[in-house]
């Protein structure tokens, strides 16, 4: 420890490989899907529904959140029913899928509002930390990655484990049939890949997410707070 003088000894732990052992949970992975559109005919919603079918095939339990009626961030109290529903679903989930249209070169306000209503922390609980995340987007024109790239940044900010693969569907109006099902294509194959990968990463990390996100800086802060409380009691 002498060569690490700037660290707090009691908060600096060695990596314990035994805490990254084989998963123990046997229940179906719990996946929440968010969609960034309110349109009556929404290709991002159709893509979300297609993803949900695939996730169920791969053994997941799914919930799709309907953003209709969700107020703008800070325009309603946190006990608003749609806000509470979203936060409870985030806590329920072990992984999430975020799907947004690209509008003006970015994700939609509908998508961003949903993410903004999910706080980094609720007391001692973090609604997103350690959960897996897959990101997808649809475009009306040529293929773009602006929305998925933005959602990746937000996923990192929300302390989520964003999987390597992603989906971007160009000219989405050509990729769905009259029944709302996605047509066979390389785009569809990529969606299959992404959902399969999400389930695998969720199974791999869900039982160890607490350990994976256990940070030296937070342990150091907790140790300092504990020391301060002890010293306050002794001073009484």
C-alpha cells in the first residue's frame, strides 16, 4: 500500500473473482422496453414490439411502457401516475431496450423525457445502475447512428451496461408489412442479434451487477461519512 499514498486503505479492495462466479438466479430476465414516439403509426413502436417478441422467444419477461400521458420533466410532481409507473418498471427491470426515431439528427423529446424522469438515485436505490441496455433507432431516410450514439451516452450516464451491438433501421417505412411485422432483411437480422445479445449479457451480469458497480470512490465517501458520524457520537 506504500506505493499508493493517495488512496484510502480500507476502501481500496482487491478484485474478488469468486464474486463474479456463475449466475444463481433461475427466473426469466426482466426486460423493460421504452419507445420514443407517440404517433398513431409509429415504426419505432413496431420495432419495439418486434424486439419484445424476440425477447420472449429468448426466454425473457417483458414490459413495454406507453409514454402517452407522461408529463414533461419538472412539469408535474414525481407522484404523477405515469412517472410512478415508469420508475417502478425501471426498478423491476434487469435490462432495458430504448428505441427512438431520429428527429432533427437526434433522439426524440419523447425518448429523452422518459429517461429524464428516471433519476440516478432514489434514496439508496439506483433505478438503472448495473442494468443492461440495448439501443435501437429508426430513420425516415438513409441510415444514421445519431440517436443510438446519444442513447449510448445517456446509458453510460445512467450507469447502465450498454451492450456492444445496436440496431439502426433506415427507411423504416419500407421495412414493415401491412400487419406491422418487420420484413426479412439484414436490418431484421441485426435486431435478432441485438435482442439475443441483450438476454445473454443480462443473464451474465444480473447476479453480479452490485459487485460490478461497487466503486472505490463511493466506498471512500461512505467510509468518510461513517467516520464523521462516529466522531460526532464520541464528541457528545
